[in-house]
C-alpha cells in the first residue's frame, strides 16, 4: 500500500532522512522505533508532504506522492495523528471531530462520530467540553478520533503514548489493535515505547540518524539482543 524507496528529506541545509526505504502492506501495523532525533517524526511528515522529499520515491496505492500538497495527500486516504496531539484547544470535542471530517465534507459525520465514541466512550461523555480542558489521555484519544473522521485507508500515528500514564498507554495501544483488527485499517506507528509498539506490530523498522538500520517482524525485533539492550531495558516493558 505504501512504499518509500531511497527517500531523502531536508530542513534547509540539514539532511534529516538519508535514503530511507520502507514498505507497509495493506492491513498491517508497521512500527518505526528509534532514539530521539532519529528522524521518525520527519519520516511521517515527509509522507504527508511537509517537508517534501528531496530524493527518492513515495508511492501510496500506486500513486506517487512526491510534490503533492498535504491536502491532496489527505484526500488520497492518508491521515495523521501528530506528535504532541495538536488538537484545537478552544474547540469542543465535537468541533474537533468536525474539523477532522473536512476531507469528507462531513458526508458521514454522525456515523463516523458514533464509531469514534464507541472506540473512546470518554469522548462521548465530554463531547461538549473544550479540547484544552481534557486530560492528556483524553486529548490523545481525540487526536486519533479526529484523524479517523477523515475515513483514511492509512493512519499515521506519531508517539501516541508520549507523556501518558502506564494504564492509559495500555488503553491507547489496545485501541490501535482494535482499529486495525476490527476496521482493517492499515497503520504506520512511530513510537518510543518500543516494547508496546513491537508487541502489537506485524513488522518494524529501526531508524538511527535518518537511516534504517534494522527491520523484521515485531517478534523478531523484540527478541533481538541489540534492540533489547538499546530500547527495552530500564523499565520499558510495562
């Protein structure tokens, strides 16, 4: 469904991605793990058109994405829940979901909102509450829910567990699995909680300084001694 072949990306004169090649098949959860500054978020942003790739090819469902504007990429069926949530804090939960439905012109708003509320019942309880007054976990649920309102075929999740308590982390990852299994939605997940991410992923890639240095199934990477030493030691297996 998604293929990156030798993708480079720059911020000004600084090269952030150095020839990254990954593939995401339809129906998979694929995770990208790596340390801070490895280029994980840049990878997702480059898929979405900001920054535009400075080399290589990005192809989604047979369509070349290079050079397309972000709104054009969204219209093809890619939605992102960005790092740091970035909800609209002064808008209500319902209004945030309405913003997420803009790519579909709100044609299925009631149906899609009901599905989001079924996935995250807490949002239904707070649908008239301003987004900025929600807890961190609730804001993350809203961020994912807003992305789902665009009816994507590929969902990009950037650090969904960041800053959340362990119990909420488990709830968020359970929701990701439910979205994938019950809706058949393809997911590309960037995550620093390597244990939780690899545990639910069909396949994974390890990014270091803008390059893919390892790849394999989730189980293979979990069992890899290098991965365990670098990312799974020190209490990250909760």
